[in-house]
């Protein structure tokens, strides 16, 4: 099983690794990785796998049969190769900022209106957000964005840690997307935005809300009677 370095340190930009297996020339499994695999509403990372003077560009990272597979742009890597991995940090850091912003907005909306988040998808330039709310008021949404932005200018730490499953499930609202968790996990990874939100989550986040900067509403859509969709982005 590949060691997921990003779960402990989302700020690690480079790492050594060893190639464990290669499928069809271009699908590479490493013994440890800094690359996030697409999933949980967060896109995959991109970057480079370097062997000596040769550079293999990582174009996609997915999880297949429990293994993190890195798709590279050209064949050549072999099992046993010692490589150096480098993240496209600019892309990842935007994901960390917008992902953490999404937690804050979801928590504020839920606390203030009782709305439940039914889906969210991070993209490189925006975040899409679906929630249940009967009355849809753009001015009201703007007040929540303003509240979120106010929090982003204060010093609020973000922590992540493992908790035994039983203990984790006692935290109110900790599993916001219940279907995302296989029932046999003995422990859950908790992402805690101190005094704002706690949830079980395998994504990458910033360590302090101050790093987010500011977000703005991009557009809104009605998707059925109670289903609202908003798009927001980092300013
Ligand atoms: Zn998250």
C-alpha cells in the first residue's frame, strides 16, 4: 500500500520514492507519494516524476483497487527505479485554500440556515456547491460569504488527526458525506477548523484560515425545488 504523504503534511512539495509497479507503461505505483488522487470532491494533483535527468510529467492521479496510480506522459519508468517527485505546488495550494474555504462556507450555511450540503466539487478556478434550501436569496448568500471572508482575516488554526471510528462518529455532523466512507475503516481522519467545523475528510487543507485570502460568489443556479447550486472562487 502506497504511503500517502499528503495526509500528514499537505505542504510537502517534493519527495523521494521508489517505483513499485508500472502498468501499460504509463500507470505508475510508488511506495510513497505526495500526489493527491482524484476523489472526495478534490481534483488530482499534477507534477513531475524525475529519474536522473529524465522527467515524466504526471497528468492524472487516480485510486484504483485501493492503489494510488500516477499516469505519466511517456513510458519508461520501471519497477525498482528510485525517483524524485515534485508537485505542481501552485495548483495544489489553490486546492488547499479553496477546499478549506468550502468547509467554512458549508459550516456557516448549515449553522445559519440548516441547509445540508448535498455535493461539492473543487475545480482549478472555482468551487461548485450544492445544498438544500427552500428559499434562495442571493443577498443572504452574500452575507454568508462576507462572514466567511471575515473569518479568513482572523487567526484560526486548522488541524488534522486520526480518531478511532467510534469516537469520531460521536462528533455531531462529523460525517457530512456518509456514503464516502467504507464501513470497515477502524479510524477516521478528522479535519478540525478550530471553533468552526469538524469533519471526516481525506483531502488537503491549509493550516490557518488566514492563508485562504478572500472568496467571491461567481454564480448561482436553481437545480430543482430545494436544490441550490453556487459557484465561488478565490479572489
Ligand atoms: Zn476537506
